[in-house]
C-alpha cells in the first residue's frame, strides 16, 4: 500500500524520487537499524502504552487515558525536535491507535512490533522525512516532497495502512 501511494504521488508530480540512499546502506546497516528501531519502539511502548495508558485509565477512565497518553506521546516528539504540525498530529493519532490496539488486545507486544516496523519502514526503507538530514543517512529509498506537510501526510497514510493491517490480524 505504501509503495502504491508513493507511486501515485510520483505520477502526480507531488513526490520526487531522489535515488537509492548512500553506498553505506548495506544489509548489515539495515539489520542494525531494524534492531535499533525495534528497541526504540519497544521503549516508547513500555512507557506510553505499558505504563501511562494503564495508569491514567485506572484513575480517570480509558478514554482519558487514551487521549492523554497519545498527547504525551506527541509532546515527547515535539520536545525531540519534530516541529511540523501535520507530522505531530500523525504521531498523536498513531499513539491513539496503539492505545486502542493495547486496549482491545490487552497486551503491548503487538504494539511494540507495529511501532518498531513503522519506524524501520519510515527510517530505513522509505525515507519521507526529508526535512531531517540525519534520516537520509540510512534510507534505502529516499523521496523528496515539496512540503513537510505532504511528507507528514505520507507518513500518516503509511501508518494508517499498517494500523488497519495489524488491527485485522
């Protein structure tokens, strides 16, 4: 789905393929990046869906816990340097979906996998965060779009597809 979306946007001239990432992108580097993004996603899931969400839900109800946890998740990303409003909104919605997933399934393991794979795909395979030069260091396929908001929209569409696939499993 992500590939089809990128192909359509390329055909419309909204996204431009910059090329295959630097020569340093090798299988070893992608495996290392996969491990790092999975670990990073696991840490965030343990904090936000394994700790904040249940604690806030116990005291204030599940919906409050979901909204507050997702907003705190977005705030963490703002504090770590994400400034684009569209991207932050996608991050908050992704956090809300992961709360719903944990709420429905009763465990965080699936959320850890979804989060880690999401981060790996966006950082290691389809690099859409062209506003962040560091993100292009590892990318296998680097795309450039005319606006950060479009990149954020693409990231959101990719997340939506990942979320719907995970929810149905």
